């Protein structure tokens, strides 16, 4: 099914970041979920909406919710070659949080700086991953 990677679908910079992660995720261990979706609402039900929308979130197999800089280590561990970066983020959690906060505060500016073609690529990449995931799931069901 894949670990839910929750992101702001209204943020161009966020979509590009998710598309880059999905491209890196050749083993398809992550599943993009827009924060604006009903699924995200269910997954993050105990979390106040303002907190939900203030960050990206990862839900590892243990069911915990990791957000902002704290989500980097489990995310990076799922990506090929990401273990060293995960260890770095774990070793310096304050740095990961500060780095995330700096980018998050400036995501609107960063998003506007991205060419429309890059945002279209990101949207197509996210949509293709959703379609491929649905196709793989349908194949598993029909094989039963």
C-alpha cells in the first residue's frame, strides 16, 4: 500500500518536492496523499487542521505521524541510498527542523520561482504514481 506522504496540493513547491521524492522512490514505498483529501483528514484526524496544514507528514508502518524535520529520517531510510542522509538528519535533529522551517516559511516564494513546466512535470509525476499504484493494486486483486 505504501507509506502515506502527505503534502499541500495547493503549493507548487510542495508538489515539486513530492515529485522529486517519488522519482527517487524506485521501490514505490511511498504514497502521495494531498492534505486537502478526505484520506488525509482520516489519517490525521486527531491533529488540528491548522497544524495539519503547517507541515508535510509521513506515516511510517508503525502508524506514528512524523512531521516537518522529524519526518526526514524515516523518509530518507525508504529511499535508495538515503541511509547516510537519514543518519545525518537523526544526528542533527535541530538542524533538520531549522532547515525545514526555513524552507516552509519561504515555500510561496520558492514555488513562484519555479517555471510552470516544472510544476506541470510535478503534477504529472504525482498523478502517474497514483495511477501506477492503482494499476498495481488491481493486478494484485485479479491475481488472487
